[in-house]
């Protein structure tokens, strides 16, 4: 199975993209909804959670791990690649590659959690691959809770997005990276507030493109993956609104099973 984890429901945007591009493969998903958001946690806590999340997926039969969380991708990717034997995919590298390809004026904006922005994971990689690029980063700590609450089209959400994006608009960016897999749930609001000329890079879409290429080039791993539609969706806490949010993000109803990762 393809294992995917996130701090909450945002990683379902990666699942949605796998359903679209790689529908034949079985998925096991874990959303750490009891401890979300990760973006406001310490580095030590993020690494601890990431290890627990990945180990849980492996215990359920995952042969590939996708870190569908930008915060973990920025903070704990190297740690996970050292600690687990399965191939590990993260969302930052493919998003940066796409942004560099798309930008015309080398002005790239990034929105993400505080931990993602403070890590400078996106900024450092952009500067490494495109030293002349100007990078404008903006932490958006309120957006993950808004998505987790299901406030996807509320006037309050629109006002908050507008306020977060204003510095990026003032800097005249031409490309914007959605540096959190929760943010595609707000993509149309973000697109409208960023402006028609700004190209949007969805990290959820880009990591699945990378996975697709990997599977074509690694027959042994591809053949080890189970196929079918018996997907498993686990969360660490089921709130009343969670099934509705999951249905809205995926476009269909799925069964959510609550599990505890407490050691």
C-alpha cells in the first residue's frame, strides 16, 4: 500500500490526487487530528510525531511513505529517511522544482505554517537551484485550523487569506507555492486574492507527479504495492465535522477509523 500521513485532514488533498493519477493502488492514510497543527510545535515534537506516524503506516502494510505535511517535510525528512527502509517522499522538493519552472520574473511567494516558514526549507532550496530568485515567505498559522473546522468558504476565511497575501501582492510575486497540503482546500480563495496573473503551485499535486515517475522507473517497488479500492483511513481523533470535511476534500464518503498512537 501507499502510506500517507499528515497532521490532520490536509493530506487528503494528496490522496485525492493519487485517486486521480494512480487510482489502481491501495492507500493507507493517517491524519494526526488529535495533535494538529504541527506547524506550531517544536522541532523535537515534530520529529517524534513524524516517527510515530510513519511507523504506524508501516505496521499497516505501507511500502512507500508520503509525508503529506510541509512542516514534517521541512523538519523531519532526513530523519525519516535514515530511520525507515521504505522509500520516503516529501512535498517541498517537487513544489520548488515546479515553481522555478513556472516563474517568469523570479519572484516566488511561499505560504505555510510557522514551522515550515521558519525552517527556510523552501527558501533555501529555491536559492540553491535559482540563486537569482527573490523569495517572499509568509507564515499563515490560522489557515490549518480553519480548514480543520471546515470553514472553507466563510467570509472570515476570505478576510484572513486576504490579509496574509497582502505582503506577497505588494512584492509583486508571479508564482505562489501552497506550502501546506491543507491549503489546496482554499485554493480558489487564494487564487482570487493572489490575482489572476499569479501561478499557483500545489505541493500535493507535485509530490504525486514525482511518485508516478518513481513507480514507472522502479518496477520492484511498484510490484510490491497492493492494488484495489479497499483504502484505509485512520485518524487520532474524530470530531463531529471531520467526516464532512473529508467528504468535501475527497469528493466521496470514506470510513474514518480512530486510533491512538500513545506510547
